[in-house]
C-alpha cells in the first residue's frame, strides 16, 4: 500500500511538474507575442516618424518656394504697377506693408498717396496688414510733422 501511495505521489508530482512546464511554455509564447508586438510597434513608430519627417520636409520646401516667389514678386512688382506713374514714386517699407506710393509726385499736380501690399497667389493679408488697410479705408490718417530744434552732442574720449 505504501508503494501505491508513493507511486501516486510520484505521479502527482510529475503531473504538477508537467502542468508547470506547460504554463511556462504558454507564458513564453505570450511573451514572444508581446515582444513581437513591441517590435512591430517600434517599426510602425519609426515608419510614422519617417513619414512625418518627409511631410514636414515637403511642407518646408513648399513654404520656402512660396516665400521666394513672394520676394520675387515684391521685387518685380514696382515695374509693372499702374497705381503710380513711375518706380521713383514708390518708397519701400517692407513691414507691415510693402510700399507707400506717391502718385503724381514726379509732376507738379496733386499727389495721391497709395499704401501698397504685394501678394502672390492665394496668400492673404496678415493681422497687422489688415489693421493698416482698415485704418486707411476708415481714413484714420494724420499728417505729423516733427521738428528738431536743438541737438546736443557730447563727446567723451576715453584713454
């Protein structure tokens, strides 16, 4: 009877060991799947970063081209404008608007003042350009004359 009991315990231990080995095998398979999932996610993440980088480069190049086209347009525009009589009647400001034109300044007649913003394609006025446009359209314009009466200059020579 003792032999049967020892045999049963031995058999039970073998079954428990087999179950533990089976559970370890299952955990190993699950870990392999998780590791593969992590590797796939890292690969997808790298690919999405590459894709985002390519899109950013394309966008940057497109914006650079737009900026260069705008600068070329601003350079060429004065010679094709009809809002002033000649290029000599234009003064370049650059910011917030491109030019102030003084139509008729070359002659002796009346002078018309023109605020000129050069835009290319579908570009739009920025916030400050719209504010300047609105001030001009609402005639919120003044003539201001500044006179300098005396300037004192002090020179110091340091040895």
